[in-house]
């Protein structure tokens, strides 16, 4: 069956949305294929026709986040940090269930996807896979990206002390730290 087949895409969407529903109630490490199959109202064999594992479903959800973030990533160094922070939070808020599920289940793979998305807009070349050496610029860009992700993750992790206004301020302050703002300007 071709991936462009409407029924195929509908079933994949059904599986992904079922996973998101489950991630609102459970952590990724306790979700089972049987949970997703039951939630999606499909057979186990149908699940495996579309995905090899639950990790593959999470990878597809991560890819949806990256696709949504893509237009914003190129603007990181071009727009005011407060406007960028508001835009980022607005995007996340518009797709709350998706970002909450992915951020609270974040994998090192998602960090790599974020790095690959944001590095070019920061003027940094992503290191080759399996290459541990990084220069100062890629290290600095990596810490900025992971710090932004961690701030959003803390927001979703039920931290009652954070509200949206405070999160925008915190993200703006992070981007405006002299070490990062100088780096962003130098690209």
C-alpha cells in the first residue's frame, strides 16, 4: 500500500493521536503497544504495518513538532528575542497536546532534530553523526537550544510557579544573555 494512500495516512494519524492521548495521562516509558492499539481501535498487526515500535511513533510525533518549528527556527537571529519567545510559546500553545507529549517524552534524538533545525539559522554546521568533536560555536548553539527545550519542558512538567508571561520573560532573558546574544549577532 502506498504511503500517499488516504486510508494509510488516516491510520497513521489515528495511531499518532492515540499515542498523544495516552501521553497526556502516562509517561512514555509505561505506554504499551496494546494501549495504543486499544485507544486507536485497530489490530496489533495494523500497528506494526505502520510502525516498528512505539519509539517510531514518538519519532513521527517529533517530526511533526520539527515541521511546525521550522518556519520559526530561521527567525531566531532575525527577530527581537521577546517577539521570538512569544511566537515560540504561541506556536507551542496552538499545538499544546503535541508539544506536551513530545517534550515530556523527549529523547536525545529529538535534541538532535532540534539541533539540526536551529543550527543553520545560527550559522553553525551540525557535526557529522558519530562525531564527538564540537567547536565553541556549536557547543554554544547546542546549549542555547537545549536550554530553550528544557524551559518548555519545565513549563509542561506541572511546575505551578511558571505561567506563560513568566515563561516568555524567562525565554527572552535566556536569549538575551550576553553570551547568547553576542553569539547570535555574530552569525
